[in-house]
């Protein structure tokens, strides 16, 4: 793996993690939905894993799906607060 490819993978991974940072819960009863921000986080994570596993893409698909489930569970847990 080249240095540039590794740097791009790392940046994509950190973008994904930044996009799923917790919301600040409020007492207004607002329900957070799994919206565009979370979809962008899943896409960035998928890009990161796609770069990591390049020719073995079938490994990256379950990792990305698991991250999507994790992001969804995170949003739903915010709604429970």
C-alpha cells in the first residue's frame, strides 16, 4: 500500500468517525432520524474499507454493513436519552 493510499484511507476513516459523533440531547422531544450525515459516514467508511481491501472487496462489504448497523444503533440510542 502506498503512502498516499494509506493517507486517503485514514482520512476517510476519520471523516466517517467524525460524522457519527453524538448529538447533544435536548428535552424538546426531537427525534433524530438516520439522515444524510449518517449515510455519508457509512459511505466514507465503505470507501476506507474499499481502499484497505481493494481486490478483496467481499471483505469490505460486511464491515461496511456492520458499521451502518452501528451508526443506526447509535442514532436510535440518542433518541432514547
